[in-house]
């Protein structure tokens, strides 16, 4: 009898210890700094693998006790701060702290970005433009409230109820994080480099060519030549032109770098960090021309004759 009572007490002790361990683990606060994606139709275990759920028995048991995770809502969640597993699962079940994901591709203009956001139901063109017009105290030049070039290309996660102003501020904040104003005290020079970077972003498909292309444009400017960049003209057509024709190049605008020397008056797109660095640190070359050769790369040449020969060869392919 004593043996049986001893075994019962041991069992109760083990179960109690296990229960206390379990409740302590489920209730213990942990620090999180994650964007968690719960995919619809994907096993919950896979969506939560960043929490190392496979080896986390208390969390697995807790999820099983919560309707086996069936009440967890699909979507992106920004989990930042101190949470217990119980609080974390409550967030995922309630949809609180749900965020949406959107990506600003390199080389998109503000018009392009707004079109994507508007299409995704994240606001209206009018409200986005209003939000930009109401920004005060931005540290870099914004002539006539033109923020072209400053909406940094990146993947963002924002709260579902974010306004157009919230979205714009998020992109501008990221730009200032990449280019802190204390590192670029000559703001006018920075703005000129940003304009050049925007052209490089639109012209160069191969990243390694950006510094070479920058040297071409700077060399042309030094010689008093026009930049003759298709991208600056296509900007006027909101990049709807798949190919530029001679008639398109006749448009009269300071953005038409076939007609007007020097840089256009403002950026033509929103460049990434590498493009800005290429504008600051161009390669040292004697090149004055480049032509696309069909695979995304370009052929660079020093003379117009060589440039025309490559154009001719390329047109026959």
C-alpha cells in the first residue's frame, strides 16, 4: 500500500512539475522582433517555424489546446516587443497587429508607386499627393514640393489601417535611414547626385554597369554634350513607352536630355543605395556612348563611329 501511495505521489509530483513548467513557459514574456507571415492553406507548423515550434513542446501543446490553431488568421503580423506565447497566439487569433506588405521596386516613379498602392486598395492618388504636399521640414531639397527620388525602393510592412500619410512617411523615413543628412552636408550636391542616380537606375539593368554608365554621363557633361538618355524622356510618358522613337524625342521639356544639356531639373525615379553610390563614385573611363545589346547589358564606346557600328550590328540580330 505504501509503495502504491509513494508511486502516486511521485506521479502527481511529476505531473504538477510538468504543469508548472508548461504554464510558466506559456506565460513567460519573451522579446520578439519579427514579421510573421501566416499563409492561407499552408500548415501552421511551417508558418511558425521561425519561432522554432518544432522543438517547442509547450507552444505546440498550447496551440493544440486552442482549437489546434484553426482560429489563427492568415496574414502578416508585426510582432515587436515582449509577449508571452499566450499573448502571441491571441494576437494571431484576433488579427491584431496585422500588417500588409508592399514593395517599391527600384526605378519606379512616384506615379508608378501610387498606381500600385491605389490598385491594391491602399488609398487614392489624390490623398497620396495631398500627403506629400503637406510634408514639412524634410531636410533635402524638394523643389515645388517634388519628392521624386525620396520614396526609397524597399519591401515595407505597415499596419492594415495605415493612411496614405503613414505610407509616405514610412518610405521617406527609410530614405533618411539610408542617407542620414549628417553624412551629406552639401544638400544641393546630394540632390544633383540623386538626379543622376535616378537616371542610372532606369538605364542600367546590370548593377555592375552603373558606375561605368555614370562615367559616360559625366564625361558627356564635361564635354558640353547632351546626356541623350531615353529614360529621362520616357519619364514624361510615365514609362509607358516600351521603345522610344524619334518622334517621341521631339517633346519639348527640360526632362528631354536630347534637347537640353545637363541633368533634368529633378529625379526621374526613386533609386536604390547602389545607384546613389555610383553617382558619387563613377568609374574612370573615356567612354562617351553606350548601347543596349539585347541581354540587359550594354556596349560602351569612346567614339560615335564605334557606337554607330555596334548599333548597326545589334539591329541586324
